[in-house]
């Protein structure tokens, strides 16, 4: 270190020419000052220095043992760091962010201290601002990484949100939305209103069965009428409740009765709590002025207290029905008591009512339709909604006669009617000029082919808009509608195939295997031979050929296969079968079934076609 000492002494002599304050000159920075040792820098950064020390005259004795204009090395530091003045800093500011090498240094800056062990560097300010850090430079250092991070985070949702949205209110295109106006269903709506108006007179409305194919406006019309009924009942202060149940979800007698019981228990609790608030307010007024009871049903405060006690006892007596665990008769009794607690007319709307009958029989309908014979305070009316015109054929004659007092049929929409429906919804759903002229007519035409399904038409329009929006295109075109048609059809096929029973999946799998291997004009016998081999492969029961023929007919009705009966002359008649859905996608859905997913060796099954 001899060379270092000599250079340090030379520097000390040069710096002695400065002023008496001990400020450092602006001459060239010695090499050692630019690159001090690690230990020296560590002492400089880590050692806390009091503000009083930093303000003292550097020539004062007791500082470091040095006198004169040159303060000399600070005690505890290596000689290599002699030229580095102490940095005035609080204890909280000992760690300073690193200064990048390419950051420009002001001409007034004279020294630099680097801490190799901490990976930091401290730029000392000029002597007339000793101990301060340039805030602009510090901000540039601290926030440089944050700006890079923000820039890197862009590109996912930011880019998707950068375009103008197509939709104004997408919800009006969903099946759950009930519009304020239902085009081309005025006749059916008026028929329902004519029947249900009896509820507003305090009488029992007739039960109604509503029929129609999917997407013909049955549920939307019934909900619209029900909302109007409740709104009008509030206007005329006639108690009337409408309860809606989707029997495709709530498909057992227990669940239906439990849901109804809990709904009416909740309504009763709300009614009691409101009544208690009124009575407490009346009691408070009557305590100050007994005349407050004049014109009420109570002659004394004791009568008010008695009513309050009775209502509180009723409130404590209610017991919510669990979703499982109770005997059905107890559930029915709880529901019955909850309905009959107060005077009102109750309309129970059972959507997909045929699903309830298929799953649980007609016991629920029998009990509901006979309730009015036992109720004292309330009256119950039932609205049943079904896609199946023949579902009543499976009902008990007594249930059929009481349930089907009134029937309303919803015919399919034609293309022009669908166009009107779509236009009315599109005016609310989309922004101005977001649809090309041929979008709505094409959606209506596609849906008209599906037995006039308005739900399908609305799904097409919504999906077409979503496809355009995802492509960041500001206008929906005909191509988007055609893409939406393909997407919806594929989604429908996937859902139908996924929910098929195992035996139907095996029959469909046999047809797919035959088509994959180039077999055309597939007949029932060929399907049955492959089907038997598949059953053996997964250890499933083998059905008779007649039953397999029935399963093929069911697949035909679902639109999954096309089965045409052809005559073979003296060999009789058979069905020629072909697939009506995309082969690869359908096979993928079948393979997703755990029982069918292990079937990989196709060729041995195809050979079974020739095994007679």
C-alpha cells in the first residue's frame, strides 16, 4: 500500500489550499477515491454520524485527531477512503439505492463512494448542500423498475379493454331476462291474465297447464304475468304471492315441498317482524296518549302486549326444513302450515313440470292440487309449464282432471316473428350501428329451422356479438353469425352426448368406430355386433338387439345420428345409420367417460362386423 499512501499525502497537500471550512476542491478525483476498498465503504455507509458532528468545524480537536485544513482520514477507516467526506444521514437512511453507471453526474458532484458488499453507491452532494440527496435522481432510481414492471404487465386485459365495446346491455339477450314487452304473445298473455285475475278478487284461480316447444316464450310470458299480478296486488292491497320452481333442478317431491315451505316461512317471518314494529310503535304512542288506540283493533295496552307475545311465540315456532332428513309427511305438514298461516292467494309456478313427473311421479301434483280442500286461510293455484304435450298421459286421472283445468298452447315462432323479437332486444343490447343489416335476418332464419326457437335466436345473436368483440371488431357481420351457429351446435352436441346413459354411449361409440374405418350404409346388425364387443371390453350388460334398435331411434330423435328405414327385399327391412354430428368432437366426449376412456384398440372391434 506504499503507493497509495504517497498518493494520499499528495492529495492532502493539494486539498490544503482550499478554504478554511475544509470544503473539497473541484480538481481531478484520485483513483483511490473513485474505487475505495470494500471495508472503507462499509464503514462510511454503516457507521451512524450525528448531525452535530457533521456541522462541527473539521479542524476542531477531538474529531479524529487531525488539525488544520486537511481533516485527514476518519477514525476507523482505511487510508484508501481518506478523500471521502462523511455523509450526513439519519439512521433510517443508511441504505441508499444504487446509482446506475449511465446516470449523468452534475459537474458540482465531486466524490463517489461505492459499497461493493451492499451493491450500492452513494453520490455526495456539493459542500454547500452536504448531507442531502438529489430527489429527482432518487426518484429516477427508485421508480425506474416500477415503470418497467407496469409496462411488462400490459397486454392481457389492457389490450382487450382498449377497443370500443359492442354491447350496451348484454343481459337482455339471456334467457333469464324478462322483457317488459313480449311480441307475438299478446293472446297467450291475455288468456293467463283472464284466469289469474280471480286472485285479485280473493278467489281461487283455476290451475293452468302451459304447453309449447323450447324457446316459444312460455316461461317468459308466465313470469311477466306473475310479476304484473304481484305488482297489481300490492297496488290494491290484496295479498298474493307467486313462487317459481324449476323442476329440472328441484326434481323430487321432498325438494319441491322443502323449497316451498322455507320460502313461505321466510315470508311469514318478514310479515311478523313488520307487524311487531307496527305494534311496538303503537304501544309507545299509547303509553303517552291512550287515545292512540282509538280506531284500532285494540281496546287496551294489555291487548297490544298480548298480540306482541302471540306473534313472538309464532316467530319462535317456525322451523326451517333441511334439504334432507325429514319424513316427507312432516315436510308437507310444515309447508301446509306455512302457507295457511295468513290469508292470501298463492300461485305456484312449476317450470319443466314433466321432469318432476318423470323423476318422482305425480304424488307432488296430487297433494298440491288437493290442498284447497283443507286450507282455511289461503288458496293455492298451480301453473305447470311443459315442453311435452303428452306428459299428462302419464298422470293419474284424478290429478289430470284437477291440474289441467285450463290449457294454453304456445305455437312456434316463424322467421318474421323471430326477427321482430331480435330487433326489439338488439335495440337495447347493442350500441348504435353495431350490427350489419343481414345479422338479425340470418339469426331468425337459423332459429326458425329449429322449430321457431326464440331462445336459440337470442343465443345466436349474443354469441355472434361476443365473437366480434373478442376479435376487437366494432361491427357484427354475417360471418360472426355463421361461426356462432357452428359453436352453439357443437356445444349442444357435447352436452347431449355427455349426459347420455352408458348404454346409449356404447351404441354411439359403435357407430363412430364403424364410420372411422370407412364403413358406409351402416345397418343395425353391424352396430349390434360392435356394441356387444364393446360391452365385453368394459364388462357392461349386453342388451337385446331390439333394445339397441330403440336406442338408435332415440339418438336419431336427439339429432346425433340419422337413421333411415330401408327395405332389403326378401331380407326384410333395416335401418341405415350415419353420424349427424362432428366425429372427432363426439369421440372426444365419449373418451372423457371414465368407463369408455380405456378403449383404445379399435381394429379388433371392426373385424366383428364380419362375425355373423
